[in-house]
C-alpha cells in the first residue's frame, strides 16, 4: 500500500507542476521527480512572502522559498515551495491537484494584478477550497 501511496504522491506532484507550467509559471528543474517543487514567481512580479500570505488567506498552504540565483532577501524570496503529500494523504487525486493548480494560479495572478488588495480573489478561492476539501474530510470517522 505504501508503494501505491508514493506513486500517487508523485503523480499528483507532476500534475500540479504541469498545471502551473501551463499557466505560465516556471518550475525549477523543469518539473518534479519528487513530491516537492520550487515555483519561480518573478515573471508575475510577485514575491514569495506576498504569495505565501495571499495563498494562506485563500486557504492554500505554501512556504516562501529562495530559488536558484535569487536576488531577493531570504526573508522575502522570489519563489514558493509546494508539495503533494498532505493533500494526497487526505485523498486528493489527479483531478483535485489540477484544480489546486488552477486555484493557486488564480490567486497569484490576482495578486500580480492587485498587489495592494487581493482580498476579492482570495475570498473567491477560499470558498472554492472549502468546497473542494469538504469532500475530503481529514477525520472521516468523527
């Protein structure tokens, strides 16, 4: 069962990576062979710190992260780090990870266009995240 789980973790990371790439984001190393990926936000003129905050308000968890040859301070960064393990454990599959990629894109493109107040997009995405996760409760037996 662990092998099947790990195959799902990797497949989910790949679909998330591909969805983000198809929406104009650069994924370092061209994609991922693991459960993690580094996303370069510079083309959208968004910092990792701003992205981490905005995505958090939209109920999407990530970490700001330095990227290769980053020119921003490590407290700001030019990228974010995303992973697939937690949502895979929760039961997300390929379709859900594609949706997550689209929600991340929507939030970050909104932030790029409205750097001073992305609350409208954050609230829309938050509602979509709540709807998505309601089908995948963390504690099924409670």
